[in-house]
């Protein structure tokens, strides 16, 4: 009798895929928001700027089809992991929810350009739709993105920006990707499903019931100057970040007030500000950096962190901005599963 060969990697991916569905059902959220990183993570980030000719009803129906497209593709590729998350820009959120007589989320916020007194700035580049795809296979991200984009006629799109991200030199013990700077990304994420949900999702009692499980995403594309960065010694780089470089990074002591950690590891009324980061490196040999994406229960968490980075109001900016420049920026409403189903 021929023995059955079990692929342990496939079993692992099936377990992660099942877990993401369980998380979604438990917290009423889209599957890609809370699912932890995979050591072989790939990401595709698509931002749509829609035209004046756009048919909103068509677009909303297309948005509703994204989970179905993901499920169909997943079934054709058993043992692989695939997540899809959809976000809506500020203007479309207000317009669509008003048309459906659904309350606007209390904390909905428009992303505005930020400039500190030292001249450090972050642009606001807007957008109407955002699609965040995650998989252990790049080709599945591409295929799902292509299927979704084909449902939207070209005349409905003024501009489409797509960026592939990929895990880089991931830490085996925790699955976290490193940034090209050599530092782990996302190591401050909450460790349990419950804590991640509290950090990233609107909770019961915080807003209208239709928004329970919704989230607010921040996206920024950062372009690194690695030549300038690599002129620093390892010790200097660690001072800039406020953490040790390499696997299982820990806080540097004493922490300099200009360090990235000091400018972003904040609290409000004595409570730590927690978000769920899903960022990945992107790019090629000439241009490269980090596609930053963070999910939060309120965009005011992001707002406080970003203001601190550019030096609002104290004039002290994040020194990491001497080596990396934000070239895009926007906030997105990430609808709950219940809201996504009611879009039309």
C-alpha cells in the first residue's frame, strides 16, 4: 500500500486560512485585517481614483463581489492562503452611506497634508477605493487583483496605483518581515486575536451596530534613501529607530526623543495607543521602500502618531524622516462584513 504523503506547509496554510475565517466571523471584520503575518507574506495594494463618469451602483456591486472572488480562487488553490480587504475613501464613504441612510462612523476623518515647523511633511494623495490583498503566493495576489480590476470599466477610473509588497528576511520565530533598513516591522502589534481586535476594530457600544467590526486604515508609501541610511553605523541606526536591529528587536535604552519609537509609541490619557500594522517592503533596485499600512479602531490614533512624527506641536520630528520620504497618504474606512453586504 502506497503511503500518503502529507505536505506540512499546505496543512499550515489551511490552518491559517481557517483561522482567518474564524476571526472574521467572531469579530465581524474582513479577513485580512487581523490575520497575523506569514513568513512568506506577499501583498498587493491597489488604490483607485474614480472618474466623474463612474457609476456608483456598479462600483458598489463590484465591491461586494471581492469576498466571492477570493473564495473561488482559494478553492481552486487548496493549501494556499489568500486574504482580501476593501477600503473606501472619505468622500465615497460619506456619499454612499448618506444615500443608504446609514450613519457616518463617528470618527471618520479625512487625511490632510501634514507639515511640521522643521519642514518635515506628509502628502495627502486621496483615493476612492483601496484593495489590500495578502497571500503566501504572489501569483494569487496578482490573479485576484486582476479579476477585481476587470470588473471596473476603464472609463470609470482616472488613476490606478498598484504596488506589490513582499516579506524580506523574515524572522523565523515570529514571522515578521524586516524593512530594508534591517529592522523588524510590526513587532509592537498586539499578540492575541482579542487584543488585535480591540486595537483595530470598532467595538460594540462605540458606534452604530452596523459599524461593529469596521476599521480605519492608514496607507502611506515611503521611499527610502538606503545609500544615506547605510552611511550610519549600526549603533546610530538603532538610535534612529529606538530599537535593536535584526531578529526579535528590543527597545534601546536610553531612548532618544527623536527616535522613531519615541515619536510613535504614544499613549492617550495613560492608555497605550495600539494599532495593527500590515506593512511590507516594495520596489526594485533603483526605487524601494516600505508600503505602510495600519489598521486602527479610530483614525485619531494614526493622526496623533503622524503629527508626532512631523513634529506637531513640539517641533521635534522623527529622525527616520531624514532617510525616508512619504510619497502618498490616505485614510480609509474598512467596512465591517455587515456593512459590506449592505452597500447596494
